[in-house]
């Protein structure tokens, strides 16, 4: 590949942090804070996030080492291909693509849903009900229009995406800091009692949300070829972004607990927003938090569109998906067709309504943790088979981090099985996961028949 075919190395330290942190901080913290405290208590929620944070950091460490050793577009695809070959690489990357695409599609539904909290009257012209949700014309147009805009931003280049990410992150931080300051200044430790609710079961109820809340740090390895930093720095920033997200979620939990007592939590419509209104003494506090939540939707949407398009590009470049998906824009050097593919899905996503999209994002979550497990396996195999491979960022001397990440990834995957509180809904969500698996198998078989052996990614 000559220099004209390569991605542009244009993003730096703050861009990387903004992309990863913004991917992990979506809308969930605004609406779920009350659930965390009701189920586990203020301190129980903190313990849940501490334990979940350790799990995510260990998984992140395997990514950090591999991203520094192989800073190539596609992340998981490159690592798993080197460790397990073509089939293992396809399974791993196809799984993570499922997660990314489902999140991008869901954000196109989340945005109009949240705007309806601020301007309820904007939902006009009832169309139909689907998946248990009513679809309105103006509601769907807002989601589809935003999806088209986000697709255009991504085509314009990762530098444009990073700029959007940094600007919106400021809104999130402004809302968060105002909320946290108000809670510790005007909140009450008495409101936070009881500190623990439900014992171990309560803590577990928070822990099962970790895969949903912390997914996103892995978008950085997908765009590694566009990062203008030393490889070791990429690994370090990935871990820093995870730690920042852990701290943010813990502050949300304790701030909500200090702001509202048990009765107020039960009556709250949007817990974090109502808590901000209480401690800041004005409705503007709640509005600011909702705006921060909308910012989280945008940053998550942006980051997953980046990650998903790069993963699709990597598979297409390796001749595991149709070749047209490996095309780069002649001016902006972005994977334009891969972006358009995901963008088109997100433009039509609002027509399914919120209920149906929840099915997709739940099923996609299983794909993400499957990919995490396969990256951990790749880490272990490469430590064993290629001990002398240069690793600018090294996650410990032995392979124990990889084994810990594998156990934790499998544990997270088990949360989606029927006996878990977070189990996928039968038969709809399992049917979606099966359909994605069959579609992937079809693509892989077709690619092998047409191209023969896949192209080995550059190391």
C-alpha cells in the first residue's frame, strides 16, 4: 500500500481521550442512576462500579498491549488474525461490528427519545406502533436527520470527528461538574442511607450493567493507524480513559445518592436530572444534566461509527467482506463506503421505534463481550508464540492479565444467558443474534469462494 492509500495520522492525546471517554459516557448515567441506588444503595453502587472497573481495566490492558504492538486499523481484526488466523479473526471482528452497529442505530433512536423529555409536544403525526413503541413522523425525522448529519461528519475525516467529540465532551463535563459540586455542597449524607441495599445481589445488579456502560474504550485500537502518537502512548491513554469513566460513574452514583432520599428516588422521572435540580436549587440544573446526557449520546454515536466503519474496512481489506467496503475517500482518507453502510442503517433505524432497537443493542452487547474474550485469547497466544514481539506497552511480565481478562470476559458473556437477570429475551433477541451469525457465515463462505485465502493484515 503506497502513501496515497493510507489513513491520515492526525489525532493526538486529547483526541484519543475524548473519543474513548465519550464512547463510554452515553445517556445511561442520566436515567439509570436511580436504579443503581435503589437496587444496591449508594455505597453498594460504588462497590459495583469498583469491581466492574477492575474487570474493564484488565480487559483494557490486553487491548493496550496489543494496540501498542500492532497499531493498525481494525484493532481486534489484526490481533486475532495474527494469533488465530482468518476464521478466528472473522468471528472476533464480526462480533464487535454487531455491537458497534447496534449502538449506532440505537443512538439514532435515543436522541429523539431524550429530546421528547425536553419538548414533549414535538412528537407529531402518529405513524404506527412497532416493538411495543409508538413511532411519530417528527420523532423519526429528528433521529434520521441526525444520523445523516453524523454520517457526513464522519466522512469529512477523523479530525473533524475528534473536534466534535472534544466540544461535546465539554458540555458533558460542565453538566457533570455542576451536578457533583452541588451534591457535595448542598446534598446530605443522610439521603445516601441506607448505604447498602440487597447485599451481594444488589451489588450484582449494578455489575450486570458494566458491559453496557463501559463499552467504547475499544474504539481507539480500531483507529490506531490515524493516531499520531508513539505506540506506547496509545496503550497508556486507553487505560486512562477507562479509569476516567470509572470515576465519572462513581461520582454520578454518590452525587445522586446525596441529592435524593429513598422516597424522592422512587418518585423521580429521570433520577440524575431530578437530583441536579434538587441540589442546584433550580430547574436549570436538571436541564443542564439532560443536555449533558444528549452530549453523551452524540459522543457515543460518533465514536462507535468511527470504530464500526474501521472494523468493516479491515475485514473488507482482508477480503473477508465485499471489496467496495475497503474504499477510502480520495480527499478525507476515511472508509467512506463502510461509513455510508452504517450511516444508512442508522438513518432507517428510527422507523423501527425504540422498543425494537433495544432488542438489537442487547443482542449486540453479547457480540462485544465475545470479541473481548477473543482478544484475551489472542493476548495469551501471542505471549506464548511470539514472546519477542516488540510490545511498547507491556501489561505485566507474565500472561496472567490475559487469563484474568478471559475469565472476566466469559463471566460477562454468561450474564446474557437465560439464568441471568441481564439475559437476552427469548426468542426475539436470540433470533437477532442467530441471524447476525448466519449472515456472517454467509459472507465468510462467499469471500472464501470468490477470493480464496484472505489477505494477511500488515504487521
